[in-house]
């Protein structure tokens, strides 16, 4: 029960009961209500910092899980970057060196990531630094993968060209060992059989019986065939590409035609003594560009080391040529 309050009235020299006006009652009631509301509001704000709703707890768990997976993703990016770095080193120091291609400069592999801040749109969030760093690392990795992919495409082309080149370079004897009588004359100064003068001999003479098969020493296309009773007599020239050509002379006959494609080991003609020749043999030359090379250095595919040493020894003897 509410207490009754009194006040002393000096005029009547007596106590009178205090009666609240309706206005004061409303004001007091309003004040109490507002005080309660404000207390409840601030209390909610304070306690909400420590107490979370089930929905907020679920969101926090999801955010923590995302952060964990984000860190794992960063580790995978770092691992992929390390693997790519190893591949780049092999690319520059092994693959491109083997196929005689220039290494790709480091500046080219990592170009395009300086200057303007392209990640400004990611700023302003709680985890902006983490997201920005991961995005930058991923962009750099993507750029390097594109460069490396193009490099490997180039290596594939070079490998195919290398394979084609290895198949095209003259690499066998034009006359099989079993058919040879002897290696009659090598590359260098020799005594001409007709004029008896010391003259430079631009090829090698293989002595063999008339009709012995003569083979193409590398893949290529027949550039020229010619029948003649003079000079080199019946002859065939093959263009192997990559600057290499081979020349076969003094043939008894040939079985190829101009522009015909041939492969290493294909039959192209037969040993003879046509043109200026003193005995059945094959005159054989190797040309690179405009320079005639010593054919003895191109028999690495069908001779054993011992046979090759013997060939070098015979080819170095300064004797009389057969043409």
C-alpha cells in the first residue's frame, strides 16, 4: 500500500495531505516508463556483445570455416607456385637449351602486375588484406601458367622439328658395308685419276661392284636427277631441308624422279661408272648451306665405334680418287 504524504500548512497551523495532480502523475509515469525502456535497450546492447543468438552462432561457425578453407586454399596456391617455379627452371635450363631456344626472361614471366592498384575494389572489409593477397597470388599464378603453357606449346613444335631434323640429316652410308669393296678416296686433296694433278676432292668415293644399291642417307625430296656421259655422269641430288643436301654421282642408273619424297634408307639408284670415272664407284657429297662438308662425319647411325674409327683412318689417307 502506497504511503500517504503530508505537508505542514503554516496558515492553518496543521498538516495537509499531499495530493498529486494528474499532470504530475502522467509525467512521473512517463519518466518511469522511459527509464525502463532505456535500461532494457542498453542492457540488450551490452549483453548482446557476450550473448549470441543461434543464427549468429551459425554464421560465426560458417565464417570460421570459410577462413580455414581460405587458408588451405592459400597453401595450395603456394604449393602450385613452387611446382610451377620448378617447371620454369627445367623449361629454361633443360628443354629450351636442348632444343636450342632462348630462355624466357623472368620479367616476361611476371610482367603486368605493377603500377595501378587493380585490387582497390577489395579494400574496406575486415579481411581485405587476406583476400587481396590471395587474389594477387592467384592472378600471378594464372599469368605464369599462360606463359608456361605457350612455352610448352613452342617446345612441342621444336621437338617435332627436332625429330624431323634428326630424320632428315644425312646419317648413314649411301652404300651398305656388306657391298663395299673399299672406301676408295676421302674428302680433301687427292690425285686426280685422269689429269694426275693434286686437286681438292669434295666428297667420298665408295668402291663397289656395278649395280650395287645406293640409298638415300636422310629424309628429303629429290631436287635434281640428271643423265650424263660427262663429269659426274648419272647423278641425283636430294634436298633434306634444314640447309642439308646430298649428292650421288657416277650412278649406273637411278630409280627416283624430281620432286619425289624419299626416306632414309630408300633405294635411289645403283653404283656405276658413268661420266669421268676410272672404276665402278659412288661419289658422295654432303652440303650444308653453300658449304661442302666432309661426309665422314655423317655416318653415326649405322657404324659401330670400331667401324667408324676405321672409316676415319681410311678417309684421311691422301691417295688417288676415282673421279
